[in-house]
């Protein structure tokens, strides 16, 4: 069983604040790291898929970095808005596997 | 494309009854995944298919659960007999290239077993 850990479990930020959270995963046999955004009562939607050490990806105000050697990824949200409120999931897979192991997510609440 | 389609969206049944959940993946996607979401365990993989063939069913809780994919556009997850502890949201997802590619999730089926 792989351990994919996300921290913090939850956080509240004020509208306009920037924030970030962490996904930790096993560094051996790394293959891909996914980030998903999951709004309440909806289904997860993919934000990024990263495969290379040092990868940085950006979508609007949201960006992510990847360090495969030390086994972590950061997700950053710049200037948080209430519509960013959601659970952010990361998922990891290793070489030769075709399934993802999901973390338990970071629940973000942006207070207007 | 309409995305991944799941039915029903909600199912309420009594303990001991058979439950069948259905999924239509995005056309052209070769991988199909069934997940279960619970408060205790989060999102956990039950089984996945590649080109209609079950590849890994190690996440299926027990023999009461079974899944099939008779063709590229349809899959079912069956629970027989159902138990209250099976109550959860069941998601189906599909992708074109396995784990190197993002997964597209359906809206989920919320199952309640009384």
C-alpha cells in the first residue's frame, strides 16, 4: 500500500490571500503525479499531470511544482477567490502501474 | 462528448438486494476505473479495465462485488447482496493513456443501503 499524504487536511483563508499545500509520495519508481480539484457535490476535475522532476505547471491563478527526488509536490493558489473553495486531491502512480493512489485531500475554504 | 455518464445518480435499496451501477466512458478512452468514496477511506480504487479487460481488481472489497465491461462503451458494477456498509458514492472514470493522462470522472452514484 502506497502512502500519499497531503497537508494540511483543511485550511481557511481570506479572499485575496495566496496559499499552498503539499502532497508527499514515495520517491522511488516515480511515474506520474496528478492534481485534481473536487467541489462539493461534484466530481473530481483534473488540474495537472506532472511526470518530470522540476516540472512546473500553471492554470490561471493555480500552479504546481514537482520534486520527484524528494517525493513532494506543491500546489499554489494566488489571490484566492471564494470559487476556489474545494478539496484538492493529489494522486501518485509508479512505473509499471496503471492505477492511481489518491491522497485524502486538502479542503480549502476561501472566506469572502 | 457528454463526458463520463453514470446511472443511476442516486440509489436507495434495502439490505440484501442486488444493486447494479452503470457507466459509459468517454468515447475513445481505453481505460475505465471504478472508485468508491467514503468518509473513512476517501477515494479508493475498486477495479480498472484496459480495453475492456479487467487488469486489477484487488480493491474489490469482497465476493459480493463484481464488475464487467462487455464492450468499450459500457461497464457495470454489481453488488449482490448489498449491505449497509456498502453505502458510499461510487465514481466511474476513464482516460485514454492510463496514469500518464488525466482521468475524467463521472458524476457518481450515491448508494444508500438501508
